[in-house]
């Protein structure tokens, strides 16, 4: 398996792990009975729980284009220093993005988002 596919796998694991981080915070806000229910009429999460949910949604939105470019590069047999750098930049940036988002650190969060986008662009450039 290529390094880029490993970065994609770990990005997917991060996406699956984020709810485990913000879920308990949300449960403390609304009670465990509301969390395991159908969530009709429950308030939106706030604070760290709300930021965790938004970090997760943002990762979901960015994971799709990342996965597409990694899989296209893989199918085309393109794997080099730039694609590896792009893939690991994306993953590292998304870890920093999630941590800084949950912690409420806006400047770092925005920079991390940009670095993740640059990672995707590095792979796209190599495809063309």
C-alpha cells in the first residue's frame, strides 16, 4: 500500500474518531438519554462539543476531494515525493485543524485548513 493510501486511511480513522471526542461532551450538555434517542427537539451542541461537531463536518467535506485525488493518483500509478508530501500534509493539517477547532484556537485552525488544502493541490498538480 502506498504512503498516500496510508494517509487516506488515517484520515478516515480521524473522521471516525472525532465523534468519540465530542460525543461525550455533548452528552454532558443534554444528557445521555437524549443522545441515545432520536434527538428530536434537542439543542445544538455548544462550546467544545459544538466545535467538535463542526470540525467533524468540515473534515467530512474535505475528506471527499482528498480521497478522490489520492485514489485517482493511485489508479494512474502516480506516487512521488510531492504526492506523498501532499497526503501527509493533509492528514497532519486535519489533526491540527480538529484539535485547534475543539480548543477554540481560530488562527491556527484557519492556517491548518489552508495547509490541508495545499496538500490536496500538491497531489492534483502531480496528476496533471
